[in-house]
């Protein structure tokens, strides 16, 4: 009779995770995954034991039994998927290294896939930096299969999330060592990772590791890169949880709105090598005798000093610092009599402007006018060096900063200076990222219109090209006022330049505020406010004084109705009189007493009467009353009643 297996399902899950029997552990992993899937939210008590003791997952993902290990990694994936960010941050420092060493290098394809999914979930729930930091040390592992598995995982991570989520710089720095590995599988996976990075970075990736590769390796990669160049720009295939929440909220907002909002997808453009390069401290590497040699009377010494400086500043990125003395010496070199010195100085300015970027903006006013003044040189090599320096200075600033100097040199008496400045302005308009403002458009258009009447054909064509490029940015409607007065030939030429221009900036009109939403038909606005429950009632308006009641009566026109008697009092002061039998009974009662005055009772509210009530005649008693004190009114007759008394 076969022994029946003991039932361990009553044990808590943490105890089953640490059990010595692999079958119990395997069943525990399966039950844990099902439990996590059935939880309603991330705060469910089922996650608590595994959050408090994250070390349970280290044994699960590195289980000695391959069958149990597969279920252990699946349980970890369920824990991350349903446990949220807290499950990620509590366990990743313990599990990433075992996943790489035991999961990614497993002989089972399903285990490899689950291990990779766990790494992708760690990035999806939080960020990529901690995962990349834990993966990179595995590239120095002694076992080639672990190195190859790590490179393959990095390739999948970049393919899923892209370089905006995952920083490529640490990986690019470690990549050349993998190309020099003795194992062919490692080298093959390194090539795959390099191709994947080239999809996102293009030529910018070469600045960090290309020089460390052998020529044969460079040639092999170039062949692989050719196929990638024909592909469309890559897009992020997997979103972070934070991105998923934003996307869900935006889609709900579009469904609730009346119209569909136009959204432009951010196309990942070509990455700049400046963003990947490390800043270099140029000031410490600059030659110590630079200023002394620049002050030498021999042009050879000055050129050698500039050549030494160029070798230092010719780098992708320069660390910011006080370059005032160096910039002053370079600006002074623009007036040098030797064109070789001028050319090298222009090259140094170009490298400084490109390496410092926006940090060079403070030196623009010191170098731009001397460079533009030296544009009179007719030698093409010198003109090209000066033009490249101007382009680099413009890239570090902007059109608004450079426009004043450009417009000033367009009035230069030297035709060569005017022509080269015109070319520089056209390049600025083509490369600027921001459209010029309306006042700047006016200044540029007026200056270019004047150039259309120049005697030199190249200058006239340059003026037309400026107007055409400006029209491409601003639109034909905005340029309409500046086209008036031009003949048809010039208008046609400007339109041709407009069609052929390739610009990066477009004028965007200011958004117009949408009109207020109209109320749905059939609903009327209530003019009265609804009373609030529990609120105090507003106090009644104060009673009008007799003078306030009498004054408006003087402004009213006499009515055709009967005029009150001179003995009658104002209506606001006369109490309501009883007529007929009621009046006689009251008079014959317990003595005749005068009716009480209205002003004697502070609790009595006198409501104002309408105009129709004021003009109505007083009620006439049915029984004749005597002329005693009880029958006389107490109020003083109004001036109106006395003035209109009839004889």
C-alpha cells in the first residue's frame, strides 16, 4: 500500500515558501500566485507577509528545483503585477541579482521569459535606474552565459521602454568591454545591443564607445547600422504605470468632451551627442603660456598657441567656467593681420560655443561683432571658418539676441560683409526653433525689402530669399503687408524661395478662448435663489419714515380720481378704519378713544403700498360720525392736499 502524501495546504504561505520539500514549495508558489490574482487591491492583507519578509522571494526565484523555480518566478510576477509600487520597492534589491544569475540563464525558455517579465515589471512600476545599476555588475561575471543573458535582457529593456525611460550612458560605457570578450555568444549579444541602441541614438552613440572598438568591429557594426537607417523612428512599446494613468485620464477627458482633442505624438527625434557626453574641464588642460604667446609679435607663436587651445576645446561637451580671458584673446585675434591666425581663432570660438552651449551666451556680444567685421575676407576657407563660428554662437543664444547686430551689419558699406551677413541671417531663419515676434518680423522684412533694390544681383537674391524664408515661417497672410508695392517678378521670386525653404519654426497663432456653453433648450434660469436649509431669514426692510413717504407723492401727477380731503392724513399713518356697524359698535362701547398712533408701536411693520393703492380714495364710513375728538385724524394735512383744496 503506497504511502499517502501529507497535505501541507493548511500551512501559511511563508512557511510553504521555506519548506524543505520542493513539491510543497512549488504548490506554495502556485497558491500564492492565485491568491495575489484574487486580491481586490494593493492594500489586501495577502501581500503583507511578503512585504515584511521580502527575503522569501530570493529563495523563490533561485529555487534549486527548476520546476519549482519557474513557479516561484511566476509568483513574483503576480506579486509585482497586483502588489503595486510598494511590492516593487521592497523586493527589487533582493531579487534582481538572483533573477539574472538563475533565471535569465536558465535552460528553460519559460523560466527565461518569466525572469525577463519580472525585470520589465520592476521598471514599469517605478523607474529603471535601480534595475540597470543591479544589472551592470553582471557584465563582469565569470560565466559567459550570464554575461550574454544580461546583454540580451538589456536589449529587451531598451526595445520596450526606449532611451527616454532608460538612461543609455552607463550601458554605452560598459559596452566596449563586451566586444572584446572571448566568447562568441557574448560578442553577438553585444552587437545586438549596439544595434538596438543605434535605433534610438543614431550617430550620437558613437561619441562614447566608437573609438574603443577595433576597425573590424566598426566595419561589422556599420553594415548592421545600414539596415537600421531605413527603418522608421522607434517608439516606446511599453508604458510605465504612471504613463498608463495619464493616458487613461486623457482618453476619458476626450470621451467626456464635446469634440475630439487633437494630440500630437511626441516623435523621438535624433538624440544629440552633447546630451550623452561627459563635460570636460578645459580650463585645467589649457596651455599655461597661452596669454603670453598670444601677446607675441610673431604670428607663428600666436598660431601655435591657438592650435594648442583648439586641441583642448575640440570636445563634445565643456565644463562651464570663467572663459573671459580666453574669449577676449580670441575676439582680439579677429583683427589679426595673418589669416591663418584668424582661421584657427574662429575654429576655437566654434568649439567653445558648441561645447558650452547656453553657457557661451554671455560672451556673444564680445565675439560676434569682430567676427562679422572680418567677413570682408574673400578667401573661402576663412569665410567658411567665420561662418561656422557665427552659426555656433547663434545656436548658443537665439534669433532675438543676434538680430540687432545682424541688421546693423546689413547696412555695412562693404558688399562682401553685407553678402555674408545676409547668408548668416538666412541660416538663422532656417535653424531657429522659435518664430520671430511681430516687431522682429517688421524689422527683418523692412531690411530685406531695401536689399531688393541693390545693384549687386547676389544681394538682391539674398533679400528675396530672406523674405521667402520668413514667409515660410510666418505664413503668407502675415507677410501680405510687406509684399505690397513689389512688382510681380519679385513676388514670384519670393514665392519660389518660400516653397523651397526648409525651416524648423512655425508661427502658431494664440489660441482663442472657446465661447461659453449655452444652456440646453427647455431649461430656464431661475431668477430667485432657493432658500438654504438652516439659514437665517433675512431681516425685513426698515419702515419708511413719513418724510420718505410724503416726498415721492409731491412728484406724482394728479390723478383723475377723487382728490382726498384736506383733513385726511397720509395713508401710511392712518390706521385701517372699520366701517358700518362695526364702527358704530366700537364708538358706542366703553367710551370714545383716539386710535393709537402707528409710531407708538415699534413692533408694527408698515408695508409700502403701490401707486394704485395711493391713488385710491379713502373708504367712506356708512354711518355718520360726530365731529368730536374721536372723528378727527391726528395726522397733519399734507401740503399737496392743502394746495389742491377746493372751495
